[in-house]
């Protein structure tokens, strides 16, 4: 079954993955084989994340708009909360692992949940669709890519700090933070990646790793490379310094669905 998401554990020992059959898979990197897993009972998983302490797994079922947290070792369901009639499409842990941010479309693009009880804490960001979102390294800000722009939000009071616009067709399918605090990245529908001065909302550099939209991006732990995949079915690793590829990775027969860097 096709993978719908994956996330590397902070201890660099494994990867948690989810596939379209509804199975959560724990993969041992050293042994290169499954180390565990469990059935979620969900048929349309869209996102999976590993908690900051590596003990829990967060999943989102798009068909039922259900957010669930699981014990990674036992597969025990810890919390389950649904938003009937809504369209939820992705999830990430909050900085302390006690809350979750969930993408929504159309409008009201981010739902913030308390994982202790499943309570909805806040709804913020208002655009047609949430395409991607990522936390800053200090856990104080959330960068969101939507149908018409990208925004950075301060989580202490849900204030919008800056807006990043000018992308082809306005849409921002992917976002990422650079390792230094000054910069962030946005991926566009035209295959380009933009490196921004986040405080000035000015483009520092733009390059074109893809011939179609940039679906997802991840920045390497050393902060020198951005790993991306796009609508052209190409996986690319390019330099943040000059946009040049380190290695062309035309190695897949089908489209990529998720990427992750080992810390």
C-alpha cells in the first residue's frame, strides 16, 4: 500500500509511517526492517507524526476528520477526537507534545487541539486551504502555506507576524524553516523554492528544482540542503547557498508521497 506519511524519531533509531490501508508502521533503521506496528482501523489516513519524546504517534484520518493519538509500542489509542462535517487534511504535534495543530480546508485553516482531552483550543488562519505547516525550532511560531499565501503565526497569542506572497498562482504548497532564525522557505506551483528573510518578508534567493509544484520540503540537520519532491515526480536535494543540486535522484517509478531527514 502507498505510504501517506512518515516521520523520523528524534533518537534516529526509527521511522514511523502510515499507509493507505490504515496501518501504522514502526521501521527500524539499523536493521532495515519493521520493528512493530498496529492497525488503526482507519481507511483514509492522511498524516502521521511521532511525538517529541518518541513514545506516541499522531494520526489523522481524512475521511472521517478524526485525530487520534496512540502509544507507539502497544498501539493503544490514547485520545480520539473528530470534527464531523469538516475537512481535515494534515496534523503536527505542538512544541511540547501535548497539543496538535490540524490543517483544514476550506477556510479556518488551523485547528489547535489539547491532546489530554481532545478539546479544541483555537481556530485560526483564514484562507481557502491549508497545504502545509511547520513549527519553528524554538516552538514559538507556526509557518503555514495556504491557497493564496504563506503566513507566520506567533503561538503565544495567535498573532500573524508576517505574510509572504508573490508565488505563481498565489498558492504555497510547501513551507519549511531554515536552521538559522533569520530565514524560511516556501515552495511554489511553478517548481521554484524561495528563501526568505522572514523578518523583512523579502526574497533572498529563488531556484527551480522542479518543473511542477513543490509538494513538500525538509531542511537538512546541518542547514545546508533542502530535500524536496514535486508534481514532476522528482526528488531533489539542493543547496540553500546557490540552489544547485548535490545529487539528482530520478529513482522512483511513481510520485513521491512523503520525505524525512534523520536528525
